[in-house]
C-alpha cells in the first residue's frame, strides 16, 4: 500500500514540518488517532523516500495489522483501512514531490527550463506517470515532453529504461537525426518533432538551444 501511494515520490522536509511532522534526529514523525481515537497511527519518514508506519490498538496496547491484508473484509477492518489510506494520501499530496527523472542530464535540463522560463513539469496523464510536459506560461502550449521508456521504443538495442526529451524543431529532421542521441519523435509528428536521449552524450548547451527553438515555435 505504501509503495503504491508513494511511488516515484520524495519527501520535502519543509512541507513535512508544515503538515505536522516532528523532527526526531534524522527522521520525521507524525502521529494521529483513527477510528474514534481507538487506534494511534505513527508515520516515520527518513529522507528522501523511506516511509514506515505502525497502527497501535490503544485498548490492547499492541500493533494492529489485519487491515494491511487486502483479503480481510468486514466493515470494521474496511473503515480502518480507508482511514489509513486517506491519511497516507494526504501526507503524499501535501509533503511529497514527484521524482520520476533521475539522470543528471535530465535534471540539468529541467533546472534550465525552470530557471529560464519558470515553467515546471506537469504530469497530466495518470496512466502514463513517466510522462511530463512543459508549457509556455502565455498561451499554455507545450513545447517539450519528458518521457521515461524502454530504449528499444526509440531504436536502441536495449529494453532498459531511458530518459528522453521530445521537442519541436523547424530544422530538417532527416539531417539532424543520427540514431545515437537524436532519434525520430516518439509518438509525435516525425516531421516536426525529435527525441533526444538524455544520457550526457550530447552537450547541454546544444540541448538548451533546441529547447529555445521549440519554445519559440510554441508561441505561434
């Protein structure tokens, strides 16, 4: 349950404190009561993304775990499970940030876009949580798409996940595609869009220049 809710997320220390967590050494601890104060839920977070929890039956003074068994049924266990999930989801929504793209070059490109254009990643598709776009602030048209996919989806000889940037260009795509770090656009018009492999094989400045071109094209 925890792994599902907090998938691809990292905690923000400032937001944890705002939510009500208390810093105890290297961890952040939050406690609240459930089910008419019959249970005490303790959530312990170690940065950046380790989450532990314990539900204590206050009457018996011992841990209660039956609700973690998805096969356990009944109104009692079902209500506890729903309250538990709701609190975890609230912690996730208020204290955690997405951490999908981990390559150093991908992070550098994201930082560049935020610093120059003040545009942040937007994850628009729940079923495709490895996809994020950046949009112009003035007309809300998007000019780049970050995707994490299997390498063979763009023509690489691997099924390992890679991180790519898909952007628009007015250059002749046949001339700039080299099948090393620039590929035909993934799921986009291949005449006007290209995929760039973010693996440090292409200098950042060249990628930044292509981003600026795509950003200008999105103004039209």
